[in-house]
């Protein structure tokens, strides 16, 4: 692509997700530094928007085209998505939305397609009411793949429409203040002084929710480590672990280290070990902890289930297992999950989660607590995993979580996306009985 403008960069990011199966976060991290600072917000808005609504946009495109575009013209399909998304969701004049998408054909070196894109987008503007009426009669209107919709309908028969709607909305920007550096009251005052409207979170004592998202650079003392971005649901993990001074703590799957940092902010001198199995994620872990000036006793790139590769033989009184999962509770923040996940992923994840639980149980001290957490709404990854483990492990018992957030399940507690303005999360607290 020659000299891409903001739409050109958005097209490259979207292609990375749809064609190369790259995560949207990775694609943005790679591309955004090349974008002019004043255009970054637009590039992000288009990239997130097209990925979020791709299933809807693809359905509408199918109605508008006489015959499907060839595979080699997938880039033109994305250009059409961008045009349709702008017409549907952005406050851009119709002619500007159409012209900018048409200009992409030239940038792609396909000037023959300018007429096609121009006619297609003008037809959409003329027939919009009729096309949207056809969409309203089709499953595509939910903007979720069929397998995921069917799963939601099965698992959450009374909640699935609300769940889907929450996934299709933008998430609020939520912060966690660092009590080593400031207080929530003081930070709320700093935000107010900058004209940033915010409120204290209801369930996290260190949480602040902004009324409108702002660029991270606008947050007071962010670089100095006074505050981190973290959803309120994720902020519940550290208090649930109930760490006391001197306890040996393990964060078994730590990247990107939000919960690790929260634990260290509460107990900066505590002997905390943090592991993650993915080497590519470790630089972000180091960057996040360094900004907050926090240092775990050990930070290792290791598979938590392979005890021989990392464990020193001394038990831990507290273990956080923030297990690898489908991330179906955070689709509103990561809409690419809808497009990248597959139905058979859930079975494989269940096996991984169970193996991690079984292995980590061996390093938990008698009377110790293990907190099992996921950002999934799939019972197969949540209560089904924990129930299976409890049935196999005679010295394990559930420590019931009593809380005003979420809902009690057969085992553990589930928050659905946007319930009490939080991300979708599951927590189960397990205690090791002393064997006699």
C-alpha cells in the first residue's frame, strides 16, 4: 500500500486481524506508532468499529454486491467495510465517508475498483432503511458468530440478549489507584482539576470509573505510577485472596501483571512470585511493574503446570490462578475475540485449566487459599472446571464468596459483561484442608 492515510492504516490493522488472525491489540501496537498523532483516535475508532461489527458489515455487503469479491480482493472488501462502518456509526458526512473509502482503492493500486466502491456506498445510503430492515430479520444482527450465539443461548437462556448487547458496546475506562503513591480521594480531586469527570467504583476500594475515556497521557501522574488501567471486576482478585503480611504468594499466569501489581501495591514487601508461560508477554509485564516501581521476589517465564521447571519446594499460602481462557467476558474491550475464537477452543481450554489447578494444588500450603479466576462467561471454563477438580481432590473445599457483586453459581461467583458496569469475570476460592 502506497503512503497510507488514516483509513489506509485502519485497513492494514483490520487485515492483520481478519486475514492473519492477529489480535487487534497486537495489530494496533504494531501500526499506531507509524500514524500521525492527530489521526490515531480515528484509526483506532475505525479499527475497533469494523472488527466489532464485521458480521453485520459482511451481511450488508452481501446484499449490495451482485457477486462476491474474489479472495485476492479481500483488501477491497475491507475498504467497503470501512465505508459502511463510517456511514453507519461515525459522524462523518456521507460524501466524505464514501470518498475516503473510494480513495482507498487507489492507494491499494486498484483504480478499477473506485467505481465499484462508489456505487456500492451510494446504493447503501439510498437503500439504508430497506437494507437495515433485512438485517433486523437475520441472525447477523447480533454481530456474533453462530457458535457463540448458540453457546450463550444454551448457557444463559435468560441473559443472552443482554450479554450480546453488552459485548457490542464500548467499555468504560476504569482505573486502579496505587495506595503506595496516592489515595482515591486525592486522585479524584486531581481528575476533577483537569476537568475529567469520574466516580469511585462501588466494589473495589481503589477503583475509579471515568465518565468518558481519555488518552492515557492525560491521566495525572500516570507515568509516575500513581494509577493503572484495570476493570473493576479484575480489581476484585487481590481482596479475595486476603493476603496477610509475610505470606508467600504465587501469581501463576501473571501477564500483563495487572493483578500482580495490585497484590504488590497492597503488600510491597511480600514474597510474591509471578510466572507466565509466554515469553512474548514478559516485556509488557516488566514495563507495567517498572512504571509502578514494584518488584516481585521472583519473576519467571515458566509454565506453572510444569512444577519441576520453577518450584523451589516451599509451599505458598496464597495462589492466584488467573487461568488462560476464552476471554468471552471482555469482548466489549477486545471485539476480535468474536472473530478469532472457535467452538473447539473451549474444550481444549477446559483441559488446560483443570491441569493447572491439579498441579498448582500441590504447591499450596495446608489451610492455604487458591483463587481460580477467568475473564470468561462459559460455565465449561468456570464452575465445570472447579466442580470437576473438587470431585477429584479430597482435601479441597470451596470457600464461598459472599458479595454484593455478580451472582452465585453452583461453585464460585460469576459477573456477566456490564453487570454493575464491570467486565465478565468468574471467581472461585478454594481452601486446602489439613489432612489427618
